[in-house]
C-alpha cells in the first residue's frame, strides 16, 4: 500500500489517478477524459495536457519552486466545416 489517492468523487465528477513505478503521479481521468502531467527536470508539474495533447492547465513557479499560479486554458474546437469568424485575428487559429 502506497498511500496514494487513486479515486475521488465529488458531485457529478469522478477522478481516477495513475502513478508510475516510483509512485510519482503521471495522469488522471476526469469523467472518462484522460489528462497527462508534464513535469520539469525537478519533477514539478508544469502543464496538464488532455488525451488529444491539447494544453489544459499551466503551472508557474518562482525560483525556489513555490507555486505562483495555475492557469486554465480554454480549448475551443470548431467543426471541420466551420471557419473562424470574419475579423478574427488569424494568429489565434
């Protein structure tokens, strides 16, 4: 027994956590969507990407490794037949 959290249910959300052989967190699922942790050389989680590889969250740290902020990235998906709205900045797409 490692003492690692393996599942969490809160309201309508269910999370399952996954660890590597050294008990370091590597991924989790939230309502059947898989997310993977991206870590820096020190082992700090710096990003979370979804199963498509799209960025979902970023984490910022100071020089001493203290967490400064967590940013949620809103992923907008357009249907293949849709095009960006006229006047939109093309660098955003």
